[in-house]
C-alpha cells in the first residue's frame, strides 16, 4: 500500500513538474533567437500552449513581409504553417525534413506582391499543389492556380500600347518534369483578349525569387481596332524582374 502511494505521489510530482516546465519554458525567446540567427527579424514572437502554436508577426521574407505566420504541430513529424501574404492567405503542410510541401493559397492579390515588371498586373490568385524536395533540390510536384479579375495596365505589343487590358479569369497549371525544372501552361479569357500561356520555370534552390521564368504567350484580341489580331511574345526574367520580348 505504501509502495502504491509512493508511486502515485511520484507520478503526480513528475506530471506537475513537466506541466510547469512546459508552461514556463521560453519558447518565444528560443524561436526569436533562431530566426535572428537565420537573418530574419520579426516584430513579435508568441507561443500558445493549448493547443501548441507559435505565432510570428511582421516577418520579412525575401522581398515581402508576412503580416502573420503561425506554426502548429500535426503529430510528431508534421506541422501546419499559416501565413497572411499579399493580402491573402497561404497554408503549407509539410514534415520536419521539408521533403514534401503541400500548399493552398486563397485570395492573393498581384498588386500587393513584390513583382517587378514592364507592366502592372492586377487580379487575384487561388490555388493548391505540392512540391517534393531531395537534398534541397526540387524533384517532383504538380499544382493548379485559378486567376480572377486579371488586368494588365500600361502594356505594349510592339508599336501598340494599351492603358488597360481585361484578361478576365482562367487557370495555370505546373508540373515538375526534371530536376529544378517546371513545365507551365494555362489560359485566360477576358473582355478584351484571350490568352494562352506555355513555358517553363527554372527553380533556383538558393533563392526562389531568382528562379528564371520563360513563357511563350499568345494573345487574341477581342475588342477595339485590333479585334481578331493575334500577338505572340515571351515573358522572361526572374520573379524580381519580368520583361516582355
């Protein structure tokens, strides 16, 4: 009887100690230290115990600032990342080794993303897909994006220029067909024009914003003096600097 009581008291003490340790452990300070060591400087880091969730506010990442990022464990080896990005929301499910990344994007606004180009792009993007990495190299993946309210401002085709083109809505698909190499295809249909897109993206594993884009674009005009005319051009460059050719 005394042995059982001693075991019970020891169990209660151990459990109480573990709970107290969990509640007082400085998760925020450790997470913030790790982020700073990696070159990130968030405005605020918070940890919520029940359920466990790490929240990071105003986190600069590449050329964009993530308004809010939350990280939630989903089992022992998987976790869920939620981020507010470009006026929309991004959810990423992955494992601790980051070998497979599944994502869902909703309501991302082109005008609020750090895209530098010869033209101004307006509209929204939704999508989902997955990417597989091996030793930081992109080896597999597939996904689809839905675009809506797409408009181009200050765009030029050869000697012709337009203040605005309504390209409406459409879809863009990607698939990984080689190491760090994606095939891209899609189409848009709007009031002013119908667009077909085919090309590829060479992924840069060191900095994704420096990945090289090479797209062949065909535009069939539906309104104005150029109604029925077709234009073909290419869009090339990194995500930081896209240009027409």
